[in-house]
């Protein structure tokens, strides 16, 4: 599942990079919890939690149905 999540993140990454940020995959748990680290402009952005839930998590769930939740570490 980690490989699928990495590929899905690659589809999201250009949008984040366009705003000066990026996303790094930290861990994919067997329970479907994906841990990521937001970097660059995303790490301090007040909208980062909305981006995480409404953008990253929604997209990952669509592409990789086994994903239950996405959290930042």
C-alpha cells in the first residue's frame, strides 16, 4: 500500500509545490492511517489542516481506498 500512497502523493505534490510547499510520506500503517510531514510554506500555513483533510486525505482515499485517515507528524 505504501507504493500506491507514494504514487497518489505524486499527483498532489505539484499543487503544493506551486505554493512553495511540499509533502513527505512518513509512514503508512496497516490500520490505514497515513502519516505525512508538510514542508516549506505548507508547514506554517494556517490553512494546512484544511489542505490536509480536504485535499490530501480526500485524494488519497479516492486513489487508495484502504486509506482511513491522513495525519501530520
